[in-house]
């Protein structure tokens, strides 16, 4: 069942690139460098990891671009999996995206936006007794639905506003995306420019390792270094995540078989360049040992820059970064809301979700019911407060799907050798093979590390196994939807 006729292809290359860039750049670039600096203790390793994560992500994007050029359908990865592996695997992918991965990302990103607003304008809170009220969820622990009540209300309000914006039309939502993507890029480049033009940094920071009180280097070695590199890569991948979101909205892109590969390619180059520049600026202003001790490295960098201009301006740093994070996360949330609803629409169109979700608004030509159910579930996750926990558990599953998506290039080259391919992945078969090999290794190491932490008593559950179990919970729903479809047929 072709979904192209339901949508108007109105999005061009500029909007496509802005969806790629805006969907990836959120709060990670502001928060993760400090954690990664602590893990690695070396400026050279830190910059290397940002480049490595970017290159590997680019390999994944280039690999996906070939499939996207072959199957330019709304629903993106869901449709890819359906063609490559069949209905069941496609359903599990869609179920994972709806139940946690995309909806929890919306909740988490928008919560960070609301929290940044709270840092500038204190939001109301309930009494200590009410905020302390909790519910216990098996395998997850106690949740506090009323904690940080004002922040959660603003988070939900923002989700609903952006849901309405995207309900009104993909062109409207795309325009909002272009605007906020441009603003966040300008904010980051402004920090870079200030660092090198006005800051009192030092080039020696690029070669100074973190040291202990005796002046000895604390950079990990041997297997400890391998572990540190993997953990730092996890942080960088979180900052790069969302690169494949553009494929979900293929049915609304002009000439998707050409525009989506170009959008992925250009978008990833912009992201890698911006991430590398901002980290170079961070290191120029702060040595790695200071970065490692920072709670929010971006604030400390801007504070140092403002102080070098006029000590009285230092107090503005927190406000500047809060606004930058607000712009960045608001745009990232809009991009995720815009594209993710198309997955559930595509599932419903194939009879694997509630059928009413597989309709478009007669006037605005948007999957309005898919947007609504996505907004409602994301809002429930906000009140549960478990979105970060669930996302941590399902990141393991996400990388299984990333690996399977890249393997799909080999599957389709054999399964559909004569199918038109407007774009063929550069460096085939090596580029896809490198990405697949790394993805499998990353999944394997994550599973091993989770089991080791459980055995050592560091964590009460094995996160990766729990993630697989959560995905398995979708199987009864699959059987239900299949039975409903069969009875109709």
C-alpha cells in the first residue's frame, strides 16, 4: 500500500538538511564533553573520539542513504525493515520506536528545554510532601510523578504546542525546524568565535593530559583505556543520535531518492564540523583537567570568555548557555516530533497499529492522529520521570537496529539486484562492513559490560537484557493486530 498519495512532497534540500542537523544537535554537545574528558583524561583522545564517532555515524548515514534512495517511502526505517526482513521485524522496530526510543527522546529533550527555562525563570513547585509521593514500578524502581511539577507541566505544554505546530502542516513544522536549526548553529559558532577572538586560551591545552595531585598522568592505559574509549564513544553517539530521522518523512520530500541522500551527507558533515569546532574552542579555553571537573563545560567556557572582556559580565554566562540550550533542544524536539509520527502512521497503514492512526488530516495533509498519540504517550513518560532510564535501557536495542539496517544493504543487493539505486553507497562493501562490524562490537561490549555490572552488584538489572524484554512485550500486540487484519481481509 503506497503512502505517497497521502502526502504532499513539499520539503526541499534546505529543510531536509535542517531536519538532519536539528534532529541531532540537542543538549549533548553542551553536557557530554565534560564527562568524556573525565573518562579519557586526554585532549587528543577527546578530539579523536568526536571525530571517530562522527565518521562512524557518517558511514551509517551513507549506508542508509542507498536504501533510502531505493525505498523513498514515508515511515523510513520501518519500510526498510519490512522490505529487508519482513513484517515481524519491521513491527518490532516500530514498536520499539513508539514505546520508548522516539517518545522517550521527545520527553527527555523537551524536559531539558523546560529545565533550562527554569534556570532563568523559576517555575512553580508543589509542597515537599506532594513531590515526595511515589509509585513503584517492577524492574525500574520508584518514580515520583509530582516531582519538579512546574518543569514537567512546561515540558508537556511544549510537546503539545509542537505537536499542534506539526499537525498544522509539514511546511509549517519544517519552517520552524529551519529557523531553530539556524539559530542553534549560530549560537555554537558564536561561542567558537568568542573563544578565539576574545578568550584568553592557550594552545598548550591541546597537549596537556589530566594529572593527579602528584603531577602524574591519569590517562587510562591498556584495557582501562579500551573501556574508557567505549564509554566516551557512547556519550558521543548520544550527541550524534537522530541522524536517520529524515528517512521517516520521505513521502513529504521533493525527489526523495536524491534529496534524502544529499541531506544526510550534507547534514552529517555540518554536524561533525560544528562538534569538532566547539570542542576545539572548549579545549582552547579550558585544559582537560578543568573540563573534567566541570558540571556544565559550556557555562565555564563562556564564563571565562566573558570574564576576560569584563569581570562584571561573567554572571551572564549561565543565562547565555541556558538560552542556547533552550534553542537547541526546542528545535531538536520539534524535529523528532515532526518525523517520528510517520513511523506509526506507516505501521497503521499496514494493519500493524490502530487503523485510525493510518489516516491523514484532510486539510493539512499530516498524520494528525499519529501525532496526537505520540504526544500523549510522550507526556505520560514525562510524568513517569522514567524516560532517561528507559532510553538508557533501549539504546542497546537501537544499536541492534542500526546494525541490521546497515546489513540490509547487503541483503537488498542480493535480494533486489536490478532495483534502481539513484544513490549507491561510496566505498561498498567496505564502508557498510566497517559500520556493521563496529555496531556488532558495540552491542556485544554493551551486553558484556551490563552483565559484568550486574554480577558485581553495581546495578540491580541487566539493562540490555531488560531492553530486549521490553521489545518482546510488543509481540502480543503484534499477534492482536495481525488477527485484526486477517479478520478484516
